[in-house]
C-alpha cells in the first residue's frame, strides 16, 4: 500500500499544485497529460501564485482542478474522460 507525505512549503516553489501526476493514454505510450490538483479546504481560495501555475499548466496542455475532497477528484477525472 502506498503512502503520501506532505512536502515542505518551499519544496517545489510557490504556487505549484499539491498533487501532480502524469496520465498516459491506454492506447499510446506517446500520448499523455500532466494532471494537477490543488487541494483546498472549504472556503479557501487559491493564492495568486497558484492561479498563475494553473494558467501555465492549462496553457501547456495539462489538466488542472481545484478540489476539496476525493469526490471532487473523481468528478474532475470523469470530466476529463480519465
């Protein structure tokens, strides 16, 4: 079973999404997308640096979502067709 560890605040630089991965299409090892999730507690908003990271990620063809719980992650992935 895997585990997750909270990275130090400055590990990746300001604004980088909390969870990142790479989705490879099942029919091709040459087609894939960066997937990024910014996790927020209810009522929290993204910092400007996070909004900028979101913009850069999407402009580069990545998939990005702000999520509050696992249900949000599942909904985003279904919306992306993953």
